[in-house]
């Protein structure tokens, strides 16, 4: 089964978000494509943060994008040295535009909660658990209690909701040490919206928002959990 790497990106301080995304899109994406066979990359998605996104009240600054890569060892080609060289080259190219020491990465498992269609805009929501909880407790509550709540009260314009559960051994991923990356998040909620569809009647919106917020604070530590809107761009897709 392919493994998913979530790489939440913070740009280097001398770059604007627009400059960062241009390098990521026009220069780094082809760099990854050229080495996909050597690293066993089955799928590669860039979720680019919308340029006008700012921190929401009580939340950290949004990241500048998320690189999502699915790996399948059976697809890897080349010698061990060629594979290692490809990894070194990718890391060197990342350092040109990514603040690696401020960009968490971790291996994860996707768990779909709601899938009723496709949505153009994606809400990206990396999650840190409340300090009194273990990661296992956090993920159990998120999946068993909060997931069904979202499914029950989802507005029509919410087309998909996927929980990305961080692996138990995420801290030991070798890519973290190579980049001196910060601690991984405990999970990431991904929600796709179709803005052309109507949501709930206006008088119901605040009630639903309050209900979801009251449940979130039972397991999510909001001051360390940023949230923002982004648009996905598929760079590699070898699903067939």
C-alpha cells in the first residue's frame, strides 16, 4: 500500500508567497517529476495556499503550501546510489525556497469521512492535540466522534472530508533529521468545497458553527492549529 508523506511548507523569509509558489510550481515540480522513478513517487500534489490568506483569530499564520507525496517501493528504479543521489538533489533544491527548519513533514494514513463529489477549494487544517491527550486518544476521538458530527451537519457545498492521521512513529522519519524539521502535527483535516452550491439557511449557520467549535475544543489545541484555504494541483498521478 502506498505511504503518504505530508510536507507542510513555510517559505524562506526573503520570498513573498507568490515568489515561493512560482519557484515551487515552475522549477521544483519538474525537478520532482524527473526523479519520480528513483524515489518511487506514485502521486504528487501541490496544495498552494491562496495568496490572500492571513491568520485567523487565535490561530498561527497559515503555511504557504502543502506537498503531498504517495510512495510505492515497487515503483522504485535505479541503483541504491542513484536513489540516494536523487534524495540529496531534492533536498538541495528544497533549501533554495523552503524554510526547512520551519516546515514539518511526516508519514500518514488517509481516512475518508465524506465523499459526495469534487470541490475546487480546499480547507487545509493541520491539527495539534490538546496537551493532556495522547496522539492515540486524539485520533480516536477525531475519527469516532468528530467525524460523524461533520458528516451529519455537513452543508451541501462540502463535497469531501478526509482525515489524515499521523503515523505513530512519525517522529522517526529520516527526512525530518535531514531537514531539522519541527515536530509533526497529529493529523490534518482536509475539506473540499464547491462555492457554487448553497449551504445551510443563514439562520442555521451560526448554530452549526458553534456546535462544531464546541466539539473541536475537546480535542484540538487551536493556538497551534492553523487553518487556511488552498487549491490543489496534481503534478504526478500514477494511480492506474
